[in-house]
């Protein structure tokens, strides 16, 4: 069960990295963004599918990691980090870094 969650988390992390990297970079002028884009849905109008998929994958990864944490803590009271957990945390932090 835990191995399946680990593999799923690694796949979701890699998918999140790919989805974030294929999104186009947007130029930001912070003096203009504060006033010109208020109330405009312009962010979601370009590349809507990629942005929605990124949001869904990141939420799924978050819920999966919370579930994995609860299962692991309930299963082992004297918890030591296994190589799988270290790898899982590495992929999660890597996906956050590339976000």
C-alpha cells in the first residue's frame, strides 16, 4: 500500500515539474500589475488546460502526501526515515522549487 502511494507521489511530482516548465513565462511589471489587472480573468484565458491541470495535479499531490503522512504516523510510532520517504520528500521539494 505504501509503495503504491510512493510511486504515485513520484509520478505526480514529475508531472507537476513538467506542467510547470511547459507554461510560458509572463513578463511582470509590478507597478502596472497592481492596478491594470484587477478583476480581469486574463490569467486563465491563455493555456487554460495546462493551468487547470497544474492546479489539479498540485492539489492531488498535496492530498496524497497528507494521506501518506497520516498512514505512516499511525502505522509506526517510532518513525525513522526510509530511503523511500527521503526520495518522496526530495521529489516534492524539487517540484516546489520548479514551481
